[in-house]
């Protein structure tokens, strides 16, 4: 695997086409005003409520100002083999309280000090007990042969890690989750299908392949070469005990397991002393045959998936998410694959989404059975089905997530993750989820009595540009359940601001009109402003030409059609 392969999603992105110029310009303008509040109100801004709403709300940068968690070196057994881990406790924890816990699993061939530790520390700083550990055959853990990438053994080791966490006095054994990054995602999903103690899972930059996608990436000849080499190496090991190795990563040796992936050649990133840069060739058959896509239907626990078009195999990840059987949340954000290993704002954004996901799904035993299904539509972060979880697309450095500590502040008295104040991002997710479900009551519960919805580009005569008051908004949306056979609103980007009650959300609308069975697909930029958890002002920008083509121009039916994205 090389960076070209890791970034193979770029081809899919190009194939789907670029975002409309209108959307890009709108976001740029909104973000500029958010970052330059002093400019609001100058000549040219007029009375645009969106811009005025952003006064004083600057786009937040990636922050890492949380207190440091406390780490202890721990050991536990898996099939009699000693495993070594780093157990992180939340700072300021109350020893008399029990905490939710998360097992953190990094990419293939890695040791605990690499990506797993990055996420374990960040999540512990937000109130979780976390465990990063070396799998057998790697790092400080035991087992032979060394540097042997074995999916069955790694899955067993994850289950052993969960069993260990149950013995930790500070851990609530009914609130244990697991996070998998890159190939670790498949291991976590497989373990969750076998281990009832895992109550919630999440993946970041998941590598999920099947035979067809491997051949498409590497070519059939290369896949066959690796398999043949691996089978020969395994036979040799079984007969002589000798292990054949190639580099785990190289910038010159194309026989290496990974080729020209900068993370592993940079001493400031992945090329650390604890990581032995070698790969047991006998690993290939098991690795090639590990079909992560086939695991989707077995996922029954709450799932959050964070991915991007620039990350590995984005098409596979969408297929996996669609096939997952349990409550789920999709965060479609931005970044290249290895950005999610150690770089901000990508890691900070991921942690923000993870904190929200695990805080919501690792509930107490009493409420776990009634945990809501989460689904929405794929972008950077939102709770629910095809949604973008809370992940976020604070893209190209224009916007970054708030620090994880702001999302789940640590209570010094209890050490538990405190329920964060309701934010505009959270409300936006619920808003789109309620529309997808055509749940009018849930949708209306999000609005303040004097809430206002504006659509500056609504076509004249087809759609009012402004609805004022909760009851008028209800009337406009009342035909929602019958006018559309289905609606899906994948979030493509969430731009958080320094004001948690203001958020800019980019999303797509994928809708079928009941009367004509025709599709109405559009792109949107929504600016949400809330107070005390209720929407006080929502401005929605969309392409009016697409809307007009879909709905025509009979004014008499305007109110029957519902809002622009519905």
C-alpha cells in the first residue's frame, strides 16, 4: 500500500463531480464573516440575518488545552500470552465513581505508542478511561512470531482487553466501547460481533476491503504474488521455525507491506523507536482474506463511522455503513488517510465526534436498552443513520472543532463526562434526522415559539422566503409525510464557530417526490442559530434553479410542497 492507494478516494470524489460554485462561495463568505465579525454591518452586508447572526462568532481553531490524563502501564493475558497496555485515567477523576471506558485500536502493524495513544489520551482528557495496548507479536507484548499481523489473534486480543477493563475498579463494566482506526476498524467490528461486553463502537479512516477491491487497488497479479509469498513463508515457518520478513514500510523496496507512506518515514510522526519496521510475510494470507465489508450486517451495537473522500476506500466505507444493522451515525469529513493518525485539526475533529458518540451511547445499564437509534446523513458529524455525525468537516484549515473538553467537560467532582450544553451542531443533526424520518413532532420540538426560517434564494411564487413563528413553520411542513416517499440529508461539512449556539452546516438533499416519483437532489448551506437548545433562526441557501425544475411554478401548491429541501 502506498499513499496513492490510501488516497484512492480522490478518484471517486472526482467521479462524483465538484461541489457547486454557489455552495463554495456561500461557505467562503459565511466563514469570512464568522472570522471577521468587525466587518459585519459595514456597507454591503445589508440586513442579511445570516451575516448579522454571525457577528461575534468566529470560527474556532483546533485546540488541545485539556488537562493531561494519568497513564499507568498495565499487563493482562490473552490466550495465556502477556499483553502490555497503557491505561489512561481522566484527569481530576473521582475514585469513588465508575467511568465509561474505550479500547483504542490503531492501524495494522502499529504499536500502542503510535495512533492508538494519540486517541487514547484525547478521549481520556474528555472523561473516559481508555486503553491502548500492544497486540501479541508486537511491541512490548509477548507471542511469536514477531510482527505477525494476524486478524484472528487481534480480535481475540481486543476481547481480552475488554475483559481486562471489566476488572478495573474505576470502570463501569456496562459502559465499555471500542474505537478502531484504519485496519483496526475491521478488528473492532469483528470483536464487537463476538464480544457482548462491547456496547458501542466507532471507526475513523477505516480500511475495509474485500477481494474485489484489493484486486482493483493492487492488481490481480500483485494480490496473487503476496498470497503466494505468504503461503510459502507460512509453510517455511511451520516446518523450520524461521520467519521471513520484509519492511513494514519503505520508500525504495516495493516488496514492503506499505510503500511511500510518509507517516512511517517521519521520525516526528510514525517512525518511532518502539515500532519495528518489519512485517512477517506469513501475514499476507490472513490479511488478504480478512473481509471487513462482510462484517457490516453483524453490527448490532451503536456505530459511528468517520471517513472522508481522501481516506482509504471511501466507496467501501459507504457500503459498509449502509449495510450496518444497528443504530449508526456517519461523519463524512475531509482529510487524507494518514491525517487521521496524528494531525490536527483532523484528530481534534474526530475526537470531538467520538466524545459525542460515546457519551450518547455508553449509557448506564438502566437506559442502555432504550438507547435511540442514530442515523442521519453523511458528513462531518451528526447522530444517526446516513448523517454526518458530529465529526465535522472543518475544512482546509478554515474551521476546526472545539476542543474535546468543550464537548464533554470533565467534572472535577465526579470525573464523569458531563453532558455538554446543547449546541447548534447537535440541534442541526437532530433537525436533519427528523426530516429524514418525516417525524413532524420531533422536528417541531426543535423550534422556539418565535423561531424564524429564511430562504433568501427561494424562487418567487413557489416558496415563501421567510416563515415566522413555530405555528407557521408547522403549517409549511405539515405535508411532509405524504409529499415525499423518502428523504436523505447527508451532511458534507460542519463548520463550528466559537459561539456554540451558531453553526454552519453543508448538506445534500436526496429526495423522491411522491406524486411524480421523480428525484429532487440539491445542495444546501444551512446556518443554525439556537438559544437554550431551540432554533431561533435558521437560514437555508440552496440552488433555486434545481428547485424550480423539480416543482414547477404553480403558486397554488406552494404550501403543499413543503420546504426547499423537503
